[in-house]
């Protein structure tokens, strides 16, 4: 069941959008043993021994993940990301509150888990509540857990999923071998033939800082920019979590350190701390959203109040 809310938007027609979640848990290029070493292995019913043959679609899904990353790594160039900034950072798609945005996100259907029809809003509250249990004194951190995926609303407004989900990476410089599907997945990217962009540093200076680096376009960057645009009061650590939680080559593989300054190094521990709560897993007990809503509404009122421009 999907909730529809009343919002002011330039594109009011609601539609269901199927979207991949190529997260670390379901990544086809990482074995279960490697996931255990990384601390991201999740026991799940989404496995061959627990599925009827006709119902089990993991191989089909892996092909979808590969296709998404191939499109991303082929088309996300330096100039392409600049165009995406010009397209999306006018924030003229809609006017709605954060809570309305969460309800709006329920139009998305997560194709990475064909065995559940739980609305996306439950994952938001699950993530937030996990963080709240471990960090009860950091209310801004609870809110970050709630809103970190809100940028995926771009898919509802027609953005292809290779511009919405998946691991992010810097554009304007050479990719790192640790990026999912490796360097060969960038073989058709025009920037790899451009000497301005295909070197280790590319257009950047050593230790320039990630704030000066153009990151591939996706829901992380959009939500980060949206919070800045609307003058939300989330601390820098929370903004780093939102902007870089999909930047796995950096916070998990240790790549692109040569672009980072001292602040980035300090903030990386917060991004790593956040990501342990963001790993999707099925749970039997769903959060009581009606019971939790007043608490999280108070956080929204404190840090991201009123109607925001999207």
C-alpha cells in the first residue's frame, strides 16, 4: 500500500517507480565471505534455499545491477554532472515538508527485494531508530537516518536510476580500481579519453578537499544540496553522512585519499559510523510510525522546519 500526500508540485501526477537498491548487502561482485569481513553480511530469506525456483530472481537482479552501473560509469562524465547540477539545483520540482517527502517516497518500489512490499518510509524509520538506540544523545543523527534517502524522489520525477542510486565516485579525474565492476566498466566513458580528466588528479589539486570535488550525480548529492539550499541546521557531520554515504570507494575501500583534506579525514569516521545503520535487512517487527512520528516531527521542526523547496 502506497501513501499519497497533498503537495504543491510542478509535476503532480503520482506513479509507481521501480528502483534498484544496489547496496553492499546485495552487491553481486562481493562474496558472502567478503561481506562478513566487512561486517555487512545479512542473513535474509532472499536466498535460493528459501525460494521457489520461479520466485527466485537474484540472477536476473544481478544483471539489472550490472546494467545500472554500466550506464552510470559510461555516461556520468564531468560535464554531464555539471549539467545535472544546472537541471536539479533550481529546486523547482515541488514544495513540501520533510514528512510529506517521506510519504511521497513511498511511490518508489525497491526492485532489490522482490519479496516485500513494505513502503520505503519503514526503512527510513528503521534506520533512524537503530541510530537512536546507539546514539540517544545525538538527535540530529536520528534525523539524518530518517532523511538520508529522500533524494531518491528524483526517480519519481523521471530521473533514470543510474542517476539516482548506486555507489558514487569523483568525476573529473581517473576512477579507482576499487569502484564496483572495476576500471573496465568505464571503458566507454568519454572522459577516459580526455587527458584533462583521465589522470590521477585530473582537474583537482592534491588534498584539495572533497568540498571542491564534483561527485557523480545521485540521491546523496541532491539531498545534500537541498538541505543547504533550504538552510537546514544539520551539523557538518550529518551533512557528510548524507552526501557521502554511497561513496564506498572512499569510506570503505580507502580510495581517493589524495583528494581529501584534514576535515574530510575527520568526518570520514562519522560516515563510516552511519553506514552500519543504513544496510538494508528484512525485519519481522516494523516500527510503529504513528507512535514515532511526533518525536521525529520535533526533530524536523528543529533542524529542517516548514515547507522546503525540492
